[in-house]
């Protein structure tokens, strides 16, 4: 797409009470080339090698299963990285997860709560194209042939306290309003959980880095959140809502101009960003490269409280993709399920950004690395990593527009 002239139809959409110029009635010669386009400059600061470097950093902690030392070490590392970017303030949120460890990682049953990976026929409202392989998470550490990684991933989870980390770009003129840009940092499957969900975590961290540059200001606040315990049933996101929803928009201390929890305008979740290789063949094998139709999927939930605004938000995201993404287009769908944005869908306009359709494709077994020991950095190519980068370009473009990002002269 980069380098091809195209024109946008002018449109103005209203999301969560804010007017957003979702497109520009002018030709663009390449991504972010328009004169004075601060958002385009920020998009071009996203870098494939930096994204890959962050992925490799997360891979050092194995699958980052909740309630383990490797999970806690990953939280510490993410916090240190966010501080190094200058994203401030950086904060932690504590909650408790008291489910018995054996239940927390057991294969799902029809009556069980549906967590991130437990996608089944008829769940989430999407019609699958026929189950091609099992999507039951791997719970056998011996399925991992790498002895060093198997040792790293060997510790079982323990019920008890949990922590998750976030940082905030405080808005210059509307600090009381906030965009939540998020991913989950915990994984499962006895691998490195690169696609699910280091790919989303690294994306959010790269956006935090870009927006935290000293020469960048935004009118509204942006919070970059790395959830924990998504894989057990969205517990980190649900705990955040329980603890902080009532605090929205409160100035604390009074007349200080500080808002510990700005009003939630939008929530954008990133969960599995790398693999769009198409449906498995009849013999179960898959293409070694991205399919020609590979795209960035932008999903909202049609029966959510904010469905209309979420749909408009998805259009803004799609237009940002057309303007700024360098390789892969975007597709909008109305079935969003089984990730942290689900917890927010009745509190604010919410989207899930991912590699392919959650219900029809991932849930039908299109991704062979899904919750498996093969979900490792070495399983992916630059074409896969570039799909994640294009999702980052898409989100940065949309959030940059809506938050009023500008570069200081």
C-alpha cells in the first residue's frame, strides 16, 4: 500500500462524545507523507526491528503463565521498559486470583467459564467454517522438546496475589478523558506465548514508546495497559473495572488538575497479531507464509451497550489503516469475544484488534500455534512480525487522531 496514491472521503464521526475527523479529503502519496501530519510522523517512528526486539525480550520469560515467578519477572521487565520510555506515571494494580491451580489450567468443559482460548462452536455469535483442528490448550510440559524452555515453564501457578502494570500519557488540555490501549501479558501452552499475546504486549509497549517521546503532546490522555490473568477468564481486566470504574473523571486532589482515572472514552485490545496463513489443508498442514488475503481484523460486538459507537470507532481504525499501514489492509467485523475488551464492552466503546476472525478462524483451528509449545519466536517470519507492526500503525494512527497528538516545534 505504501507509495500508492489514494484519496479519502471527508467524514466526521462522534465517538463517546468527541468528534473525530476519520479521514482527510486529500491524496496521500505514502503513509504519513502529508505536510504537517504529526500522526504520520509518529507512525513512521514505529520500527520492525524495535518491535521484534521487544518480542525477544518477552520470550525470555517463557509462556509467562499467571501465578508463577516467570510471570512476575515479566511484569517487572515490562514496568522497567515503560519507565525507560518516559511513559509516566507508571503504576501497578494489585488483585487476587484464588482459583485452584489445577482448575486454572485445565482443559475447558462445556459448563466452564470461557477464558481467552476456550473458543467453541456457537460462542461469541460467529459461525465457524468447520472445526479443522483442536483448540484445546496444551497442558503437557513434555510436549515441549526444548529442555531449557521446558525447565523455565515448569513452575505451576499458585493462587493468590497478582499484579499488572500500566502507564499513562497525560493529556495536555483534556486530562480527564482517556483512551485505553491494551493487551494481555500472560500466556499459556508451555512455549513462549509469542503470538498470544507477546505480539499484542509488544505492540502496546511500542505505542507507549512512541507517544512518550518528549516532543509529543496529546490533548487527551492515553493509558497503556498490560493485563494479567486474561487466560483465566479476563480476571485482570475485570479487576480493573471493579476497582477503578467508579473513579472515572474524579479530580484528586480537588482543583489539582489531576485525574487518577480519567473517563473511559474508548478501549482497544490487541490479542494475537502475527498469524494469518489461511485455513489448514485437508491433511492438516498450513501455508508457511501469510496468505495473500491476510489482514488486520478490527472487531466490535454487535449486541454490546456501545455497539453503535464501537462500529464508528472501527471505521476510524479502518481509515487509519488505509492512511498509515504499509503492508496489510484492515477488515471490520461485528463479533468480538474472548479477550479483555469483552469486559469493557458495556462500559465504553470497545474493539479487539487481532490477526484473523476470533470465532470463525482462530476458533476453527486455523492457527496451529494457538496455546501450543510451538508459539515461539522462531516459528514466525518477518512477514508475520510485519502484520503486527501494521496493527500498531493502525492503532497509533487512529488514537493519534482522536487524542489530538501533535509534535512540539
